[in-house]
């Protein structure tokens, strides 16, 4: 399956953005049964967990740094994953990646266990 993230941009502190991740598969494979997640890689740092979600929209989990500000959701009918980001801070600046785990319906926070990745979308928050 191919994942395409979009919605990033340059914003100011306190602004909001909504990221989308559209999934498509040449063989007709969907991600509706897969756990999915958002991860990010700040400049000069390792990729880190942001938020994950189970196949049916449950089992959500968030990094402490984004809890209460970000909301992950999915629309399986559209094969699309979302990340609503509110009250953005400069430390949220990163390339954001969406990922799917074809072997799990319940998500894990470990990025290395995810099997399919999008190319990422840049989010820059200015102070």
C-alpha cells in the first residue's frame, strides 16, 4: 500500500494544522484492518512516536508532548488517516510521517514495527 501525507506547512505558534494521509494500493489492499500512526522527525533527531490508532478508530495513544493538543482519527471508508494539531509550538517542528502496520490491528508505539510509510510532510512552527 502507498501512503501519501499532506497538509503540512509553515505556521505560527498557537496555530492549527490538519494532516491527512491517503492510502492506496495497486492490488486493492486497504488499511482498514491495520493499525496506523503518525511519527515525526525533528531536525537532527531520531524519528519519534506522535500518535497511533487502532483499525476501528479506538486504541488511540499519544506522546506526552502532544497530549491534549493533537487528535488522531481515521476514515476507513476513505482510506484516510488524520492528525488534527492545535496550539502548535516551535518544538512541534518536524517532518511528519504516517505509517501502517499490516500485521497488527491494535497499534504499537514502536516505529520500526510499522511496515508501510509515507514520504512525510514538513511542519514548521515559528515563534
